[in-house]
C-alpha cells in the first residue's frame, strides 16, 4: 500500500476533541526528531508523506490536551 492508497486521518487513529495526537518516526533519518503534534488531517498527511521516503514505521500517541509529549526510552 502506498501513501495515496492509505486513508490516514485523525479519527482512524482514535483522536477526539479532548486529545492530542503526537507522531514520531520510528526509524530512518527522522528517528531523532522530537515528538510532533499532528493537529489536523492535512498536517498528519504532510508529516507521514514527508518522512515516508526513509521511514515506513511511526510511533503514534494519544494524550489528553495539555499534557507534554510521551517519553520514549531507547533499548
């Protein structure tokens, strides 16, 4: 499946009005980029599309609005 076939949107990932969706690349050159808020569907698609050239796996985290980004522990 390529990016154009994927129906990626906030609702599919479980987003609601009281939550914030955070995204981070799992591998590739963007793996050291900090958690980024995907505040709307356009930004979510832009982030996934621009990072997808070298990373096909992403971390997603739903957090209540106002909380800081999740912590990622490297093992």
